[in-house]
């Protein structure tokens, strides 16, 4: 457990990125989220706006920033779907807050930890969406949990590829 607790000043600092990264990375995630499922059909096991929310929330280590980013990206993602507005917004908001809160406590440089967090947060997002649709809105939404596990695994694998690329975009002092 001691390996997970930050002990260097470098590990405690907040990662900073140029303004263009904050604009274009979420925009690219939204465009790819809308476009790739049309090419791949039902085998598009990804939630790129959720991954961007998790990445920036963990690295910025600010629950307010993670919450706002999750809300904005989730609402924009809702605009791309046929579901009621706010479902992804609420789920991504909760995930953004929790990811930033965990980012404060743990060193998230390890790829295994990043993969596990992506997997867990994707499952949490799916469970929150099911709760919102089923319990709060009273709509019927059939969920195949095997597909949700595959989606969580796909997001974890995509995160292993995308996160190191985004790490290179951070501003160095």
C-alpha cells in the first residue's frame, strides 16, 4: 500500500496542460464518440468522453474541475444520443468527482492502476445510467452486463493507449 501513496513532490503536483489541449481533446473525443460507432456498429465498446473526464480529473486532482468537466462532456455526449438529456451528464459528473478525489490520494502513474480505475469507473457509469433511466425516469432500458463488462474492458484498453499520449501533452515547468 505504501507504493500507492505519493512520496515525491513531483507526484503531488497538479498536472497542467495548454488551453488548446483542454479544448481539442474533449472535442476530438466527442467527434470520435459520434463517428466510430457508425463504422464499428454494436462492437464499439468505448466511451471516449468518459475516458477524457477520468484522465483530466485524475491528473488535475481537483474535484471541482473533474465535476464540471464531467458535467459538460456528459451533457454534450447526451446531445449525440437518442436518450434523454442529462443521463451521461449525471453519470460523468459523479465519475469526474470520484476520479479527482481518488487522484488526490493515489499516485496514478502506474498503468495497471489506470486500467483498473478505467474499468471500475466505466462500470460505475453504466450502473448510474441504469439507475437514472430505470429508477428515476421509469423508462425501460435493457442492459446486458456481459456487454457492459466488455465495454469496461475496452475502455480500460483504450485508456492504456490514450493516457500515455495525453501525458506527453502536459506543460513542463
